[in-house]
């Protein structure tokens, strides 16, 4: 279930990916920042939780980022980005979703007490999508402790917390835990899916039954519930994926070790075919003369049939810089080509300290 548009992706099982644009991860246009609220019926009620709900939600921040017009991601993600983040340490360390802060020139955080403070990008992990920001002012705000996302069960009651307290948070449940593959060369072995969907999902906090942090909001998707029935849901990146790389992000701004090969293409599944629906400007795939509409049949001689299998097969060829052999179907002909992969981070502007 998808369309020939870069804003598509795929999960296994019955959760289907909806058209997605990260630049829409902001307050709805029909209401200003000051008066927008989640409907009262969807807001979490303090008496329904064993932890201090208001204290947990006080750890949330509103985040706004400005990106230079000549940044690599400016055309696809925009130059003005807005969403949420959550304090994970009382010294002002904020965890968010990385697309909000990639190549950011300026970051502003609005705390739960209304104070605006500048922030600085500390790190971004391409594999998981997590981003870290450090508040550049003295703060002493509540912080959420990490939970055990692997132990969280489908059906469990959670809160999807946004900046602005209960009025901008959702009482939700985990409706699925399964693999997710995104068109931008991204795969999670297991992601969380929650409903009802938070309308300002980017960087929201998935708060578990103990008031702990289970994940970070990344996308809004569409769940097929039956014949012509769908439900909007959120995809969350599990917090367990951050634990082994947090020290690297704090020290080096990225995970250490070899980087995955990156092709710089956007692909989707159309009628059981893997179709290239977009190319990153000046990226490896464009330099190799891959084209929109090309169908990917195989990687290094092994047939691929879905996004996750395609990307994993590319990554299995070696580290960034390796030549990736592809079998492509174009205009009625099958052809062999090789793409010299790149390292995605080298195409991005690094953070600048205020």
C-alpha cells in the first residue's frame, strides 16, 4: 500500500505507511502555538497513572530549528523545523528525533515553565534516527529515566507526551511492535506503533506505565483496520536502541565504528516491485545515473523483494565507500550497474556552536 512518492515506506504485517513529510511535524495550521490543544477526551488524566503525570510531562520541551538554505537536507526537510524533545538529564540534555535538528544552524528550546533557551546540536545517529541537543543555559528541569522498551507489551497503556503538558499530550496504547522500513534507507528491526496518533508527533516522548521513557516519536502512519477503514498511528523509535550508543553521541556526535554504505536514493514498494521514486541531489545513486522509475531487481546477484531486504543487502556489501552491484530494470531492459556508495554524514553540514 503506497504511492510513487518519496514520502512512503513499509512495515511488515498490517501496518501500512502513510504519506509523510517531516516538515509537517509542527502545530496544526488552524491554531496558534498558544491556543492549540489536544481534544480533552484524548488527554491523559492524572488519576489514571501511578506516577506523577504532570512532573513527567514537565520534562518535555518545544524545539525549533533553523537550517541554512544551502544545507543538503533543506529541500526535503525544510529550513524551519519544529517539534518536541525531552530532558533525559537534569543538566539540560535533550533527546529528540534527528530530522528536526539535522544541519541546524540555530536551536531554540521552550521549557515547560515558558522559558526560551538556546540549544546546541550534540549528535545525530543515522541508523536509529535519534538526535541530542544540549541546552545552552542553566536549567534544572525534571528528566525522564530510561525504561526497558523491549519489555513493553502490545496493548500497554502509554502517554505520548508533547511540549505543553496534558493539553498537548495523548493517552494512548501500544498497538503493534514490528519491523519498519523507511524509503530513506532506514530500517528498525522492531519499532513501536501507538494510537490514537499525536498530531505533533516529531520528538514526542513515549512514556510507560512507570513514568519512564520508552521511545521517541518519529512518524505518523496509517493502519489498515479493515475494508476501507484506516486509523492514524504514530511510529516510535525504542529507547533501548539509544543505550549502547549514547556515550558515543555525547563524545563524538555520532556512533563510532564503520558507517553503513549509503546510496542516496528513495525507494518504495509498488505492486511487489522495488521502485526508485527519488534521488538525493549529488548523491551516489544520481552520480551512477540511476533514475526515477528504475526497478531494483537484485543486489550483488541476490534478488530483493522489499525495502528492508533491499537496504540490508546493500549494507551487507561492506562499509561506506564500497561498490554496490545492482540489477536494474529500466524501459523494458534489464541492466547491471555499480554504485559507489557514500557516507551520509559527509554530505551534511556539521553543527555550529553559538
